[in-house]
């Protein structure tokens, strides 16, 4: 999940813009701990922690279900 080249911080800013609409974001996977911490801090500073969830590594059937939602 957490690698700067994926641009997750841009996605988080887009979620903030959509605040007030029916939107939620599930972020699955693992990665660099420092970057992951930065993403958590960004979610808090953008005040979108109620619509963004971090799930860590997701495998097997749970991974398939995550893509369907």
C-alpha cells in the first residue's frame, strides 16, 4: 500500500473535496512505516478520519471482497 509513487495523499485530498457526499475510502496493504504514519497524519489534518479506514494487509477472499466494495 504505502509507497509515495502511488499518490495516496492525492486521493486523500480528493476525498476531502468530496466531504458532504456519500464517500468512503478503504486503504488496504502495508508499506513503509514512515510514509504510512504520514498518511495517517494527513487524514487527521484533513479531518476525514470518519470516512477513511486503514486495514493493513488483506489477502485471499477478504481481498476479493475489498475490491468488490
